[in-house]
């Protein structure tokens, strides 16, 4: 199981980024969570097989239709196992 932490910058709050992220994660069998940060970025921690994680990360570079993603920082991390994908905050 692969685990990654993502920090997404740009116009990513107020454009249904978190809800769309959850939908994409569920579609790909990804677990973890997504949340808005006070500085305007979106943070996500994801777990899944390598191919699904790569597809998810690629999707995050565009996000939903109204988003304007300027940067996605991705780092592998150690994290506990997640059972589903949730929206926090």
C-alpha cells in the first residue's frame, strides 16, 4: 500500500475541489482524506496501489472544472491505514 501527502495550490477552495477529490478517490479505490488549509491550499493524504495513486495525483493537477491548480507538491509518507476517503474541515 502506497501513501502520499499532497499540497495543492491555486484557486482550489470554493470550487468543489474537496468533494470532487472524494469522488475521484472513491472511483479509484483510494483511501485517506482531504481538507482545506487556512492559507488557501488543499491538503490530502492518500493510500492505494501505485497505479491508482498515480492516476489520482495526475487528476489533482487539474481538479474540477472551476479549479485553477498552480502547483501540486507530492511526498511519500508513513501513515496509519485508512478505511475510506473522507472530507475534513
